[in-house]
C-alpha cells in the first residue's frame, strides 16, 4: 500500500506534468528526498527510474507546429543517423545502457571513449543520444554503429556518442545540453528560433546543404525548449502530444 507521502508526490508530479505546478521545484525535490530516505524501493521510484528509450516521431512541419504559440522558443538540431542509445548512471557510475529495442548493450558501450564512465552526479541520471560514425554518409554511419553493437568483439574507437537529452530532468532543452557538456558528453550543435515560421526557412537551408554538414544526418529535429511545455504535450489530451519532431526530406 502506498504511503500518504508517495501519493502526495505522485499527485504533485501529475499536476506539474499537466502544466499546473502547485509547489516549487525546490519544495518538490525536498519531498522526493524525504520519500527516498523513508522508502527508497517504493513504486514511485521504481517507475521513475526505469530506463526507457522513447521513439522520435516523424511527421510534417505543419502538424508539429499546430497548437504552438507563434513565439514559442524552438531548437533545431541535426537528425544524426546512427543507433539510438539510452544510458543510466547510478551515483555517478555508468550502470546500464539499452538500444532502441531495449537490448542491454552495457558491455559494448563501455568501450566507447566519448561516453564518460563516471560523472559527479548522485542518484539516477539517464541520458539519451546517438552512437554514430563520423565522416561517413548517413547510411554507412548507421551500418557501422549497428554492426559494432551486434559484434561479439571490437572496440568502437572510431565511433562517437552524441547526447542530446536528459531523460529524467526538469531542465529545459538548452540547459540540459549545457549540463551534459559540463559532465563531459558530446552534444550536437543547434539553432534557436522564436518564431514557428522560421522552421521552414532553416529546413530549406538544410536541404540546400548549409546546415549540420559535420554530422552524418538525414534530417533535422525540431524541439520545444521549455520543459514545462514538453510535459504539457506529453501528458495532456491535446490532439498532438509530441514536443520534438524529426523532419526529413
């Protein structure tokens, strides 16, 4: 049976994810720490700490921009072609890594030099990113990366892990990437824009080969910067729940 504190935290968390913050982040963090001290193995932490690699939706620009205010801050990043990977650290130590299919690939990932084995973070820290081969065409980058993950042997010294999201964070997209960089992760370049009609302009520049040429990419990813707006789209019942979208040719 859930404790009153656990039920209260879940209630606050659900409200926050639906855009109705009832208490400050500092107050919420204090409640979480109290629950962690009292009952670290409760259902709340088991669900929260489960490592999951969400899919990246692919759709039209118009559908993605639907319901956005005209001045919503967006970030545009390269859609790097490789293998999607999620990492989990526990008290600063790399504990687990999974592929898109949920396969445990921890033993392979520890051989990638661009993935820190230790970070100065307590608790659970989850990172999403892409393993890719630099200086390769997108399709070759994907083949090389997936081949490395499937092979029984190999060191992956020519592969790079590019991280672009903290899965269990309340930071916005821009701050999340700054934090990842400080921890030693490689992060992709991005372009910030404050008007939704600018997305089509940057897409045209990408199609003309003027953006993100340094990555093996097959599109761009448009992301809402605000974490609050991300959670509103994830958890509310609006027609279009995605906060990031891959746009290809």
